[in-house]
C-alpha cells in the first residue's frame, strides 16, 4: 500500500488514473445526496491526495481520493478554490448485482481500462479495510488511522452501509461500531471529533465516545476524514420515533422532556470541558449583524419572505436593544445543528446526541465559535414544528406541548429555563426559520410552507413570550 500522489507532487500514474476517472466522476458526483454543488456542472478536478489501499491487479482494487472539485461560481458569490470531497473508489472487473447501486462507471482508458469503478463503501470488504487499519493504527501514505486504545475493536466485524439520506456516509460494523466518513471535507479542527472527545474526557454518557478516527495532512493542512464511535444497537432515531408516535395519535411529551434533560447535560459538560466567553455589546451586535445579513440574503432568494422582513428584523433589533442596555450572555461550544434526527433513544430509554459537525454549509471557524446554548434549543423547537407538519392537519398542539416539555426538561437538568430569555430565543428561532425557508425553496419546495408558517408567527412582536 502506497500513496500515489498529493497536490504537491502528482505522479504520471495518478494523472492518468484521474484523467480516466474524470468523465465518470463528472456525471456521478452531482447525483450523490451529499454533494453540495447541485445545480452547477462539474468542470474539473485537482487531486489533493490519492492513496492506493488495495492494488487493482487482484480481484478487488481500492483507492482513497481527496479531490478538489471545480464548478462555476454561485451567482453573486466570489470565486473560490472549489470544495474538497473524500471518495473511496473500488475497482472490479465487473460488479455483482448487489453492488449495482454503487456503480460509478466503466473505465475505457488509462491504468484501469476495462474495469468497473464504484463507491466502495457499499462493499463490505473495502469498508472492512478501513476498520482493520484503525485497529492497527496504520499509516498508509498520508492517511493516519488512529484510535483510543482503551476501547477494544474486535476483528472480523462485518460492515454494512447505512443508506438513509444524509450529508455524509456511515458504515456499521457488526452492530458494535459506526464509522462516519465525511464527504465534503475542509482543513482544520473538526467539531465532529473535537466535541465528542471533549465530552468523553468529562465522562458525559450522552455522546458515544470516539473509538477511532482518520486524519490526513496533505500539503501540511490537517483534515479529519472519519470518526468511529460505538453503535447504539436497536436505537430509535428521534425524528422517526416522533413521526411514529404522531401517526398513532400518541403524545411525545415524556420523550421531549427527557430529550431536554439530555441536551442540558451535554451543554453543562461542554461548558466544563471547553472555554466559555461572555458576549457583550460588540459581540452581540456582530451576532445581530450576521442574522440581519442572512435575512436580507434570504429575502432576495425567496421573495415570499418579503412581507415578513420587517417583523422578522424586529426579533434581531430587540436583541440588539438589550445588548445596548448592558445585557450580557454566556457563550460556549454547542451542538450547532440540533434537531430530532441528531438524537438517538436506546432500548433502555436513554437519549444520546450525535453528529456534532454543525451546519456543513457554514465555515468551519464559524461552526467552532462559542454560541449561547439557546441556539441548540431553538433548533430542537423548530424540529418539533417540522414533525407536527408531517400529518394532516398539522398537529400544532402536539408541537406546542413538546416544545414546553423540552424546555421544562432542559430547565430541570440545567437550572436555566430557555423560556425565561424570550428575546434571545426568538432571535435564534427566527434565524433558524429563515435558514429553513431558503433550504426548502432550493431543495424541497413541497416543505416550504412549514418554515413559512413559523415565519408568520415569529414576525409578530408578541411572540417573545411563547415557548
């Protein structure tokens, strides 16, 4: 096993390899759920790093690719270097029927001519290569497979890819571990590893402690590429569980209360393990300015927001006014993208929080900034609203009861009820709803009515007092 190329020294073999894959990847990448540049053609690739994990001369070949993808700039946005994506490409002479969904294409030229290439995470054997490398703490080319030696990783665990739509890819190993492979990667300290490691040091049981991780440093830039954590076997996804209860006409109050407690416990542990800061007037004004800019951009992108712009802006103005009066808030590290789908309930009833990557579309430095904990609370409140709109007619009282129970559970565990800070809560919930409007308008127009309904409510000045 040897690294074939990096961005600082591309070999002829790697150049020919990527040249032969280029037309196939241009067609395949934009169809992937985790590809962020939808709606714009792929115009080319630059290799950041190419690592041969299994030589293609046998029955199975395997390449690890970090590729910078070039696309036309988003209208109105400055041109950038292009997003970097992580791919695990398998090579076979022919694909068995079970791997048909993984097909990338058939190579007609270059060193892999006559072979078929595919997304290797669909194939148990290539996925198991990654786990074996983590067990052995291997260094393969520029890839660094590392682990927590206090956790045993047994050999022979069979891999299976989780096919649920998500912005990354996850592989389960024998119901013992789950490997999250980040698809769109950026250099720097990734909170998806940083925060669980910090919580593990605090002994917080609400987040599975990382058992292993994959890093690389092409051209001296550090990248976190994958995180291995214990798999909560038999767990219910919070979103799916809420929808099932709704479909049966059951309330979700007890679960929402328990989830509020779990969130507060994670926040408390994070405040102990990572630095906190005080947000005074300058910091709050910067926060309000960011919210205002996002609102203005959203109104330009989705004209349906225009009638509510002034009312929504009042949520931010009220926060700026409190800051001007000398009010301060404590900020700390938070989840950053909390919703029901980021929570798991074990068969014993224990809730866990997962996926601390934050909103992938936002810069990494911004995702790592301390925030008021109410940001996570606002995200969860919006998630209850989304769940309520999955049935017809929308279960608005169900959502209201869940929101109240969640805040009560949070207060019980933390001693701080988010509803006692209504101006800050309204500002963050408004910011989240504005983000949702833009997302749904671009990706899921059928869901646009959900955040627009919240926008109508949040634009009313008397909404500060509603949980």
